[in-house]
């Protein structure tokens, strides 16, 4: 592709950065000041370049947008759930981009009471997000939080649900997470450090008082930990959670006594994680204590919560990752993962009955849904596969009867899941490890190496990337694309060890796994280097940066969304949001062995003169997780060394943060940009 329009060139202002005698010259360090008009000017010029270079695709982008929007049921609503006397419903109206939260008292035929219409709240805002929403135990009050910037900095307000009045109480610049005590007057909420945005404090607020009068209940001094506050499903306890990548600690307080003192549940011990569920007079603890890497379930009395009192209920298993539990009066439900697949295991407390829900596919996701009631035989769960729209199902654990409460509608009249093939294949990694790949494509497709294939992965933080359905993805599949997810190490897809083998000084397994999966789909003739595309966001964007440097010849194009690519500069700056809490994931570069290892793969630091694939890079000016300047600096540096035969776009949303545009339709416009980038490259080839 020849470029007739001149790409912007960022000015060079060398900054020397030194560590362990190593001097790095960063020519674009100056881009990290969003208050500098020259920075904004450069970002705008990159945006203008992208717009000019893709002007001829605008009509196609709009067609894609309308096509994807046309599959969505615009007047959609959630399956109602019953809680504390009310049915709660989230619904959308035709033509509107934001949800409406409503409830009905005691019966679904009762008049609807609108709690929050986010379309009204978002009116006039370039960005809007409703954060935490919580109803008081007496059903008279609601606390809610809003973010209109996109940096995940929220304001909390209180609404009188009887009069509709919003009180003057405004709690500003906090995380948005808040919970009621049982007196209907006291709110506990978390707030963050203004600079690093680390959630580090829990405050207590009384309705009708000012934020300046709020009481600091807990401050987390360790800057590798963050804090949150929640209420148990039993509604009896408030719990403050302190957590880092590897370690957790809880403090609890009876929700009936909000002015009491939180009590330590179990003091933190490095490497020990645990989470709590409460029922009747006991706590149920999901934990990796005693080297239970894949977690086990334990139980203890309310009166004796330290770990020396914990008794084992479900033992640790080498091949089964225990991910979650749901407690019912007669049943225990376990969310497990075996061989990379979700399993839902149902057990009666008397152990007379035990079984797994049957799932026929190998490319699916199943999860427990909203289950707020202990005294029920009904388990609500969700299911979807790469070719099967998502369903919400009510399952009777006693009779084993199931009722599909809702299946995602795919409008347009052309979708038939029988037109697609789903499969799970296994690629062999460099070290011999078998890496699963989930994929979907039209059944009339031939494996002749001519198919475009989009390979997606994340591979960090132990976040498993399950196979899922997407109605928007059909716009690629129906144009001949194969869509594939590489379940690479660094996620927890095949258990805790899968994560351990893709972090810290084993992080490069994540990258080589993806490259090996890429070679596999080429060797198996699903695609070829001329038609292979890669996509990843955030930490997955780091992956994109590494493969662009190390295996550029395998890919025709790369999509990098809000990519974490300036690893060294970010990790050495402990004033940047989320940095210190990342040491357990990537390593602390203030320690030489980690510095050298991280330096060896940091995408920005390893950019070199070569032919790079076509690249579309997106970011948000207000991103609080991956700062906008990381992709901006990366693109600026790439422009100085890349072969001119490929395109490189930096598309910055000047209004949004890490999650991209707000509103369900605005997000489709961003997707249309990505899809048109891919489809245009395929068209150019033809």
C-alpha cells in the first residue's frame, strides 16, 4: 500500500533514563503530559491522518455499524430477579444507547418504578458510566455513582426512592463502590489516591452529612494492595477486602452495628488468597492455603475465623481449578474448570446427590448468574458457545428440570447457528506444552490457506479467556473470516499453574505461545501469513507489541487496543496509576534480574528497523489503566523505523478512557473501525 498522505512525525526531545548503569534514550518522553498543547496537537494530527487515510472506507464503516446494530434487539431487557420484595429489571429502549434500571414491587404485573434512566443522566455528556448502585435494606434509598470522564473516578449520590429527590450529599472523586449498613442511614465506600488512583481508603458516611464529616474506617498502607467494601449475600456482614496480585485479607463487621469496629478475619500472609461467603452461623472460604494452587473450599464458625479453625469441605485437586461457589439451603454449587472448560457441579449438603450440568460443546462458557436467595431449589446460570447465542437458564436442582428464561436475540433474519462450525484444536508450544485454540467459522469454508483469520488473546493476570458468542463477530464470519481465541499461558484457562507459567520471569511463554498458535493455524492451512491477523487489548496489547517486534513476518495486520507497550518507563514510575500493584505480575524493575528480563521484551524499547505488519492502534486520552502516551510514544517511534509499505494508525478517543466509548451504539462505531481495517486489507489483497 503506498501512502500519498504524509504521516505525522512527532518531534524528538531526547530524555535519558538510567537504571543499573543502563542508559535508555527516550525521544518521546515529552508526550506524557496531557496538559501540554503540543501533545494534544500531535494526537489530533494522528487522528486527522487516520481519518484522511480511511476516508474512502467511511461508507463501509457505516454499513458495518448499521449491520451490527441491526442484529441487536433494541428494546431488550434482562431476566428479572427477585430481591428483598422487588423484581429488578434492566432494560433498553429503541434508539437509546444506555440502560434503564427499574423495579416492580412483589409482582411482575405491578407498576414499574424507574430507579435510574441512564439516557437522562448521560444527556449532554461525551462519556457516561453508571458505577455502583445499591438499594437500602428498607427499599427507600439508592446510592449510585457516575463517571463522566472515563478515568474511573466517580461521584456518589443518594436518591430518595419515595420522592425521586436526589439529596445534596455528594461524595466526590471516589471509586464508585459503596454499600449500605442495615440501619438505612450509613454508607461505606472506597476512595482512591488522587495521583495513583489506587483504592486505598474505606470511609463511613451518614445520610444528610457532608463528605468532609465522613469517618476514615480503614487505610491500606501497603501500596501494592488495594481495598474494597462489600456485603455478604446473607446481608449480615460488611467486609473490607485488601488484595494484591497474590494475597488477600478481610475485615468484617456486623451490618447491624455500623458504628462498631471491623474485626480481622484472617491476617494476610504473602501468597495466600481467600474469599468469603456467609450462611447461617458459618463462613465458607475459597482459598489456596497450604499450597492448594487450584484452590479448595473450607468452613469455619462466625466466632472463630482465623485459619487455624478452618475445616476442609472440598479438597484441592491437581487437575481441577475451583473458581467460585454458590450457597443454597439444600445445595452447594461449585464453579470448576477442567481441561480449560467451565464446569458447574451441584452437590446436596447431605452428599446423597452430586452431578455436573451437561454441556455438549468444547467451545462454550457457562457461569452461575444472579442467585440472591438461599431458600430456593433454582440455580440461575448462563450459557453460550461461539456459535450459540447466550442464554439465561433457571435449573431446578432437585427435579433437574430447566427453563430457558431468555436467549439472546440475533435480529436480521439471516443468522442460523447450524451454518457455523466450532472447534477446539491444540497447538504445540516451543517447550512441548499443548495450547488450546477455540475457533468458529462458516461450515462452507475450505482449509486451503486462503482464509483470513483473526487470532485473539489476552494472557495475563490469570484472566481466563473463555469462548463466547458475539453477534457483531458475524460481520467477519459471514465475509469469510475465521475467528480464533488462543488460550495462552498467563491466563488461568488450564488451572493456576497455567497462570504461574506465564508471569514474572516466565512471561515470555505468553508471547511464544501466541506465536506458536499462529504458526499452527498457518501450518494447518486454516490461513497463511498473507491472511493472518492478530488482536489484543491492554495487557493483550503488550502481547501485540511483542509479536510485532519478534514475529512480524507472520501477520498481515495487527489491532492493538489501549496497549501496555512502554513497560519499563511505566513500571519504574510508581506515581502512575496501578504501577506498584503490578510488581507481582511483571516483576519489580528496581530489582536487576526483573529489570533485565522486562527490558528484553518491552515493546517500546525493542522497536527495530524492519517491515512491520499493517497496524491499527487505539487509545483513550483519559485512560487510567494504560496511559494514552504509551501507544502514542510507541507509534511515534514505529514511524521512524517501519517499512513504508504498510499502514500504521493511531486512533485516540479524546473523550474516553480504558473501556472505550460509552453507550452500546457508540461502542459499535469503534468496532466498525476495526472490522473495516481488517476487511480493507483483505480487499487490497484481492
